């Protein structure tokens, strides 16, 4: 019963971390803006305003915390590129395609990093969270392999997002595509972050006897 209660609390905590104010601001509001203007046959205006909103969220986050996540920075850059391309070409599809290119680029970066001594996830975690880990622990085979597994997971996530977006872009309306695309990326990301936090602890425990 106690374990069941702990699992329930953990699941509720994960859900709260996903469906919070940040989710509303970064995923729901842009979709509402885009959908409203798309229904008014003002799709280009909807893309521009929702794009400006997404870029503004990244900038406000930087101003508040005086630091910016590398992936958030890349997302902001791609949003800006997509927005500029949309304005110049006057084609809303340009902005909707930008996240697909972003996903493929992320996946490429994650998988290429596996050929180096330290994978991308290992570099990010060590620089941000695990600065005091002993050299003895770092030399254990399972220490490095945990980060390589997670790097693969992040690469696969980005590939799945790219494939899903490509299918949706050619099969449903723009507003539906935008809504599903935003919801998927804003739900799958936090879920994988939660997994990335819990997985190494479990994985390393399985190797304590070896």
C-alpha cells in the first residue's frame, strides 16, 4: 500500500511538472493565437503572432533567470529563423516546417555525440548538476553507459517528433497540426526529463554488486 501511494504521488508530481503554468504559456496560448487567426482566414498573421509569443517566452525566461538552456536557445533561434522566413516568403508553412528541421538537427547532434568520449547528455549533466562526482565513480563503466543510453533516448525522441510532424503536416489542417505538434513536444520533453533523472539512479544501483 505504501509503495502504491508513493507511485501515485510520483505520478501526480510528474503530471504537475508537465501541466503547469509554463505548459499553458509555452504550448496552449500560442495554439489559441494561431487557431483563432487561422479560423478568420488570417493564417499568416496567426503564425507571426504565435511565433513572436514563443520567442518572447524564451527572452522573458532569460531576463528572469539571467541564464538560458542550450536547447531552449536553439528552439528560440529556430523560431526566429522560421518567423523571418515566413514574413519574407509570406508563406505560413515555412514556420511550421522549421520545428521539423530542428528535430532532425537535434537528433543528429545527439547521435553524433555518441562517437566522442563523452556524449551530449553526459556533458550537459556534468556541467549543470554533477560537478562534485568523484573521479572513481566517473570511471565506472555504468556511469558512462547511462548517459549514452539517455543520449540515444533523446535522439529517438527528436526523430519521433520529426516523423510525427511530417505526417501530420501533410494529412491534417494547419491549426490541428500546430496544436498536436506543440502539445506533443511540451509533454514528451518533460516526461523524458523525468526519466533522465530517475533512470541513472536505478541503472547505477543495478551495478553496485559488480
